[in-house]
C-alpha cells in the first residue's frame, strides 16, 4: 500500500517540495512531463497538480496528503487537516494601492474596487472590518489592474514587494502571512497514518536541521565555563582537550537566528578558530 502525495506540477512550490522529499531520503524522478511517479525506496506515489486543485484532491482522497500554500487552503475552504508547516513558499497576501494615493486605514477601501485572485479571503477580511467594497476576481496579473483603470486597489501575494514597486503600487495591509503546508485528508486508514508518521519523522529531522548550525571553536580552559553557558547544545556542549596544553575544543548546535549574536559573545570570551557548519539531519 502506498501513500499518495500531491505536489505542485510546476511553479514556486515545485522545487522546494521535490527538495524536501529528496532530503527525506525519498527517491523520485522529476515530474515535469508526468502526472505521477512512484518513489523507489519509500511507499509513496507523487502526483503533480496545479496548486489550486490540491485542496480538492486531498479532500476527496484522490491524494492522501499534499503540499500547498496556506493561502490556497484558506481560499478554497476545503476540509483538509494541516499536518505541518514546511518553512518554504513564504509570502504574504496584501492589499496594495497606487503609490500616489493617501492611505490611512482599511476604512479607505470603503466603496472601492479591489482586484484579487483571493475573493474569499478578501471578502472575509473586509466583512470583519465592516468595510464594503467591490471585489473583482481576476486570475492573473492582478498588479496591473489599478494601472489600467480596472480597480482602485489590489490584494495579491507579495514576497519581496518588487512586483508592486514596479507597478507603482504600495503595500498597505497584510491580510495573511502564508507558507507551504503539509496537509492531509481526514479519511486516512491506520496503515496510511503510520506511513505518514514515518514521513513526518523525516520531515521534522530535515526541518530542525535547516535552522540549526554546528559550531566548533577553540578556547582556553579557564574560559570554558563562560563559553559553555553561551552555547545551548542538544544536551550540553561537547568539550574535548586540544593537543596544546590549556586549550579545549568546544562543539555545540546553535540556532541560525541567534548565531551571529552568540559568535560576538564567544569571541569576547576568548573563543578562537570558530567554525560554523550546516547540519544535514537532526534527530532528537
Ligand atoms: P499553478 O500553475 O500551480 O496554479 P500558480 O501560478 O497559481 O501555479 P505560483 O505562482 O507557482 O502559483 O505560486 C504557488 C504558491 O507559492 C502560492 O500559492 C504561494 O503559496 C507561494 N508563493 C510564495 N511566494 C510567492 C510570491 N511572491 N507570489 C506568489 N506566490 C508565492
Ligand atoms: Zn495556482
């Protein structure tokens, strides 16, 4: 029995989804011209779909699990369960208006025309704020709508903001922060649940490793106490004697987000020869 997984056929989530599977040690061939493929070393069948169709296929059980943006899940309103956020495909769904327009609050959208591919999410956002506006659903190139006189504002996905900038728009409201999610159907059988758990175990090991760095440094023995107190480590730092008397090598795992700050403090406490290396998998 296989677990069936739906991923985006091509687009912004495709490469990261394939990479995640590869990093989980699951071997599959590239699906550019295929509808589906079977992993050679894990009971997983991978289907390649348009991202918009994935929630429906997972709800219907055509696929047991899928990788899709939270923005699509919320817009489609399908009955699927979120299993894990995956840390890629990060973007925000934002309202933007012309750079020249003054914008003070969401009330400024009252009576305006808003072009978007996310009518459901935008409608809910406006209703919650008691703003009435005219929502124009368009499927692509939303950012050109104000320039051609089709709308006063848009609501679209943004990551760097460069597309908005190039179209003379400014971001004025963030409706949603989104990333890719692993979602699952509600009707999984116990053996499928078990396979999913195995997959999640691997995904967690990969995800944990992505934000972690292995740090190695040399320090004089009389500073080891201070240095170890700066380093969390998975249990506690490893301390090994160096060939040179009075010195030790200290090894620990640190979070990517904190590591610059930690390194400053380590140097201030006499650490030398600091190496920071990536970690491939991390199992607690
Ligand atoms: P498909 O052909 O599968 O329908 P698409 O054109 O709808 O693809 P993409 O542009 O490939 O979709 O985006 C897929 C997902 O990637 C989005 O739904 C969103 O979750 C995420 N994403 C991340 N950054 C951005 C961005 N800057 N713009 C659009 N989507 C982004
Ligand atoms: Zn799409």
